[in-house]
């Protein structure tokens, strides 16, 4: 499955590609050829390449962007939504602020920052040698321009949210009552943001991706996303420059010799899209040097002698979502008005009906494990006291009986409380050998407790068309299987608030509103207060089940042994300036 991913917007998160990937068994209840499925001890994955050699001059690396669909080509952080686009962007553009191992901003990147004593003002100073690829300096006005674009009514993207509205003057600007944002002050390479109230997420989720104002000023805000300056000739200030784009298929990069951290160790990079099914062969042949390895192709990749596999627990979770309503564009908020799944006992019963422990062990060889929450275990905010929904079909049946879903005509399938046929359309994506077997496995388990669940349209759906249905609140979709890759800020508002467009379940709840607000309140600068708040919030999600968290995951990448300096540690996997090669060719 591909992962929808988030990019920081004060709170955290940006969109992208779901990776439904696992082994190629056609059932999760039977062991492969009658033998136990060998489990992978993922805790032993290294995170940094073992090659410590000196990089050669003029080195070239080929990066495999693993996807069964082309990248969309929206090559800017303000506008992109798919992770394939994000992977392209990371070579030529970046955030102004680096983070530490806990994803808290540091002063090691392209800018330094400080927070005022009252925690309401954040000031950034961009370093003198930070320049766009056309030689123009990156300024405070460029970062301000990003906010002016995202706050505009003409902006067609998804990154304006209620946290941005906390900046003084942002709401007035967003509503067209002002031409500027009063809480943003610019002085050359300096910029400050003043908020209406203190917000702890400024330490982890402040948006610091600038837009090249001088380069883009002639394009109307409403036309930026579709413009050639974003899609065909993008400019950043990262370690590589875009040399050539074959739309959706490949990108050629050349080194930015004037990069502020120093010239990259590679002279050039080729990025090309490769299908998940050919990753192992491409790595073996040296066609690519670096490529993500999914669980379904792990055994093939692990058998190769010319690569090493790096791994870590991912900032991601898979889930099964319920269609609970729609997004009201006029009001700018979600409305929970679909009656089909309003009874949480039905949702809870569906959670108890599926055996995610078995899925993780037998389909994913232990590279996936049951999720207890929608806050990943990589965060200290994950509530360890909450246990994943365990497989308990008898409890599921009891809940369904209590909710009035009973088999009234003895056909083995339950009718709704009014005695009418109760059919559930399940939407799931293509991608990886396990996508269809896993979908069918879940359907089988729900049918075993008497629920008539059918694969929507009798088939899997391609990534872009799948998410198009969710965004448009298609009434064809009753439930769906997806995943989110989350960003470094623990605040979940970007996915879960009443206003969040990414809240695809359209779940709204007053207690949810209250706890999300508490999590970014001034009191939440006290870490214990924030932990306690998010613990309570996770318990609410667990009890109300607007979605079923299914699996956390290890993410892996295969790296040719000629590559040196590649660090797969969280937050460093896209720092390409440090990567080099110690041999001329990757060919085996």
C-alpha cells in the first residue's frame, strides 16, 4: 500500500503515497507451503552505510523512486501532495531549519532561530551563504511569500489550517481584509512570526520552506501549482539543481557547487521511477544504487551480495477508515452526516474481527506489527497503555447483536437494525503482490462475523483514483484501507481537526476539538501536560474508532555497497550532500 504522507504546517504533516506492500502469499491464514514464515529481526537493521571509504571525484548515483505510478510533477513543498513528488524535491530543495533526533529544530541548517520569552514570537535568521540556484539570496521575504501564498484564497493546496490562523493577522489576510500578515515581520535575511497565543508546535512544526518570490512573482497565486516554474523548471537552494525532467518518469540532477554546506560529494544524480516488482533485480544489476525495499520483496533483496539493507521504524501507520460524512468547502470543515457507520459498536466490532498480529507475522514476516494508536511508537507521545484491538470474533458478534445487526433471513449475513440488506463497499489500492490477498483476507474475516463486505467495483484502485474518491467523498466508498506517513511534529491536527481536509473519515467530535486545542496550548509547553493530553486524545480515538489503526511498520532501503555516507536515520535520509560513491559504476 502506498503511504499518504504529511509535510509540516506548524502542526505537522504533508501528503503522499501509500505503500501497501507485503509478501506474496495468497492467504494470511495459511503458512507458506505448509512451513512457518521466517520472521525478520528488524531490530538488527543498520541505519548507516558500512562503507567508510573516501568518495571519488565526479561520482554519479542512481536513485530508484519505487512506485507503480508516475510521480505527479508538482515539485514544490507548498503544493505537492504525493510522496513520489516529495522524493524528487528532497534533492534540490529543503527546509530552512534542521532538526535533532527528537525532531526539535536546531540551528545547524540554513537558518538559526530563537523563541521569545513569552513563547509567542519565533525569529529566524537565514545564513549569508544560502542562495537559490539562480544565485539570488534566500531572504525573509521568500519565507513570508510562502505564507502569503498558503494564506491566500487563491491557493489551491491543502496546507492552510487552523494553526496557521494562529499567526497574528493571518485570518484577516485569509479573508481578504488585509493585504499583508501583520504578525510576520521581514528585515532582509531575518523574519519573525508572532502568534496570538503560545504554541509548542513552533519548536517542531513551524513551516520554514520558502518560495523564491523573485522567480515566481509573475505567476498568479492561483496558477502557481500548474505553472512550468513549479512543474518543469523548479528552483530550490538544496545540494542539487534540476537539469532535466522526463515528466513522471525521471529527473537528472547536477551538483550545486555553491551549496551553503559545501559542494556535494556527488557530481550528479539520476532519479528514475521503478516498479516495486523489479526493485531487487534493479539493485542486483546496479541499475539503481538506492531504492526502497518493501516487505513483499525483502527476501529477494536480502539475498543480494552487492547491497546492504538499512531499516528503521517508520513514521507511519496503516489503517481502515470509515466514510462518516463529507467536507463542506463553503464552511471549510468536516460534517459527519453519513448514518451508515454512526454506531460505534459497529466500528468496534469490525476492529475486533480482524487479526492484525497474524497479518504482521505471516504476510509481512514481522516487518509490520499491530498498531495501538495513530501516534507512532517513534514518539514519546505514543500511549503505551492502549493495546491494539485484539482478534476476538465472539466479542465482535456480541457487539453487532447489541447494535441490532442480525441475520434475519438465515443467509449467513447480517441485516441492518431495520432488517434491510447491509452491504459494505471496501476500497483498497493496488501496489505490491500482497495488496489483493490482504484485502480479501480482511473481507473474509468480516464475513465470518456475518458482515457482507465487498471489494469496491470488484477490483483494487490505482493510487491517484483511490485518493480522488476520498477527497470527493464518493458515496461508493463505505470503508477503505490506507496509510499515513506523519511528520515530526506530534500535533495531529492536520489529520484530525474539524477543519482538516485530510480528515478523510470526516469524523468530528467536541472532545476531539477540546483535546487538540489543549495539545497546542501555552500549557502544553509543559511536556508532561502535553503527554497527558495526547494520551487522553489517543484513548478517545481508540474508544470512538473513527478508523481502525492496523499496522505500524519497519521501512527499509537497499543501498549498493559502493555508496558511502548514506544515513537512513529518521530526519537524515534525504541529506544527499553527504552521500558519495567509492567506485565508478554500480554494475555487478
